[in-house]
């Protein structure tokens, strides 16, 4: 879905946003957590669906799942720019 260009800062072309199947928002933050964290936090009926970071956070809170240090990929896809983030620090609250 996203194409990295060159060796310069990461740039994405033709990125397609999806809608969260829980709240219906157009997802602007793509993220990845390990499967074991996803399975613990997300109810079984939603595990194969697109879920926004905010809804994932709500599920994790309800199940008391610590995930802040487990996010391995975080990408913001705006209307004008896309930015790939690298975690500098993280803390569960």
C-alpha cells in the first residue's frame, strides 16, 4: 500500500487509508503490535478487521493489556504528508 522512495527520509506514495470497523473513522495512524498482544486485547469477533489506534487502545485498557513498548510500526497518513515514526520512549498509563 505504501511505497518507500529513495534513501532520503521515508516518503509514501499512493497510501490508502482504511475505515475503522469499530468507530467508523478514517484511520490515519497505521500501527502494528505482535499477534499475541492483538489477540489478548481485541475481541475475537474483531481480530480480522481494521481497528484504529484509539479503538485498539480502548480494547487494551478494558483488558488491562500493556502494549506501549510493543508497537513496532507507527505511520501517520495525512492528506498532505505521511510520516513514519520510531518510538523514542513509551509508557503504559
